[in-house]
């Protein structure tokens, strides 16, 4: 029974709350909002384009590391030079991939749909080691404190030795009957891993041994049906020197003290994509595809850009004076970080499902067809 409910949850996460009926023979999917006209206030140009493999419904996270960008898709992992897009290597690992790329501890990481976790040499792309986890590898892959950390779809967080892939620790939680694809992101800082879970919980784990340091409640499930009670933490938490923040579907945006998980502030709002943070604000894409800014210290609402309704907008990237999002129709939108107005727009070959990534001289997006596209923004 849980498998059937989980499938419904995956569809919900990909389509957005307002479109559920279309999957089950009800109301057809609502038409995406028309793009609004505006006078560009910044120059946005494609710098280069590379290829991995078709996402096949999975969500991949390209990862920049110094002068390189690593990306995964299909059955391939690739390394590109950030400045030119030159393909340094691209390896077919012989596994249907579901997560990646992760970078750290001298490794490039990718995860498979059947629980495979692969660690590759950054210089050559050769597989250094391979481990088999308990189910499909999902979300971000981290490497910190001599430990590789991966999530699987059965609610487990796995800590493996970076040297050889042997198990160091395992953190397990029970999952609710219904959960969403895209829930359960992770972030790390100062050898602590912050992980969000279905059911609205955020935990801090010691990266070296998996010990739980604290647990906090982002949102509480509410409602009479399983669907109404979905309150999953969506996307990756964001962390600064003082606090860690996360957002839940049908729940809240909440920030907590990094040291002990004590609540700092919270706002009732729902997101099925995630958040970003800079020195001033938190930026959130809500479940109606509005992009919203909040003061990160007080939670006071700032601006709201609601002209992208029903376009399946990604979590934001905070990028200097700008906030960047992609959408399911294959457009990249640049907003002013000051007031949320549109300042630039570009189109790629297919839908963008995960937040753009900062690559230093610009940013990059990965499309559903497996293209990795880098942009320069001035």
C-alpha cells in the first residue's frame, strides 16, 4: 500500500498541488502563466553547453568545485571546465543514475536507482569504489569529515568511509505513508549534517559518527487524509554561521539555532521546491510558484514575485544582486534581489527541475534532457 501512495506523492511533487486531479482523470493540468514582458536590466548570455544524460524523471544537482563543474545524468558522470565548458572527461558508469553529482574528500559521487553509490576519481573519472545501499539513492550527496553521506528512498541516511566505501554509520527514521519526491535534502557545515525528513522534521547529525545532535520540528502534519497530512521538508536546508533554515510542503518556513536546534522564527507557508539564503534574505519558491523574499534574521516578509504561476518553478539561487530560478517550461528567470522585478530571461532545451548552481564566473542549470548550460550575467 505504501508503494502506491509513494507513487502518488512523486507525481504530486513533479506536478504541483493544483494539478493533482489531472493525474487521476480529474481536472486537466492548469496552463502555465504567460511570460510577462519587461525591459532587461542585466545581460544574460549562454557561455557554454555540455551533455550528461536524460534525467528520466530523476532530479540531479550539478556541483561546482574550484575550476570544475561535475554533473550526472542517465548513466554518465562528467567533468567540465567552468571557464570554457571544455569536457575534461565523461564516464559511463553502467548504472541508471538517480542522484549526483557530489564532490568532496577527493571524490566525485553519484547514486543509482537500485541503491548503487559510486565514488570516482576527480582527475580521471575512474571508479575508485562502489557500494550498495538499501534502496534508490536520492537528493544531494555529501562528503565531509572523511565520510561520504547519502540518502536513500527508504528514509535512511548512510555514512560511508571516504577511503573505501565501507559503512561507518546508519541513521534510520520511519516514513509516513505518503511522501514527496524532492523531500529529504541535506546540507553540511563544520562537520555537522543537517537533514530534512518527510513528516516535517529537521535533524542535525555528527558527520563523523552519525550521532543525532538535535531534532527540530519545521512543520506538523495536519488534516484528515494522508494527502492533507503531507508536511515534508523540501529541498536542502540552508545554513549560515548562526542558524539553519528549512521549509515544508503544507507547513512552514522555519529557522533554528545551529548549536541546539532552538527555534528562532517561523512563517506559515508551503513549498514543494526549497529555499536559498544570502547575507540579507531567505528566498523561497512557494507551492503556487511565487518567489518570495524574507529577512533572514527576523522573518519579516519582503517582496513577492507571483508572475510565474503554474510554471513549476525551481528553488532559487541567491547570486549577488540577483535571484535566479528555472522553470518546467525550460526558461531561466533572473530577478532583482532588492525587489523581485524581472531583470533577464533565457531559454534552454527542456524543463529545469533543480535550483541553478553558482559556478563562480556565472551560474549553470541542468535540464531534463541532460544538458548542462552555463550562463554569464552582467
